[in-house]
C-alpha cells in the first residue's frame, strides 16, 4: 500500500467533494456514487485513495459499505498550515482575483464588440 498525504488526496475535486459530503456524517458507497456523474469504479478508486490517506474509514453494514470522515489527518494538515498564517496581503489569492476580474472584463468587451458588429451587419444588408 502506498502512502498518500492528505493534501495529495485532496488535490482532486471529486475527492474534495466526497470529503465535504462525509463531513455531515456517514454515507453509503452507493449514495456517494449516485452523487457524481462518473462510474462506480472511478468512485471506488477515489474512496481507496481517501482511505489510504487516512481521511476516511469504512465499515460493512449488511451488503453496504458505509464511509465516514476521519478528521485526524485534517487536523494534522491544519496544524502544518498554521505556520503560514496569516497570509500576507495582498497574497496570491488577491492577485488571482484581480486576474479573474480582468478576464471577465475582456470577455464582456469582446461580447459587446461582437454584438455591435452583428447589429452593423444586419443593418448594412
């Protein structure tokens, strides 16, 4: 079995969504799989990665496998991240927010120019 640190396991958005769902309590494997538009074998692989990282535990109840969140690795990750708090302002997140704003402005400007060009083409004909 390979060792996976929690940050690696949480790098995937599907695994993060599974962890978020498990934060509310235990969930059966079938219910987890039904919540995603991917195959059951893919969900099983994601659950295996989370188990190997120590983020989830599982137990068998009848014919169903029930998963639960194990918060201890998240606490260890949080303690490690504490060294980096508070983040300096303006940090990378604020620069990315500014970039996102500029990208949206550019898209709006292009759409407006395209719309104006379409109107001009219709009146010219």
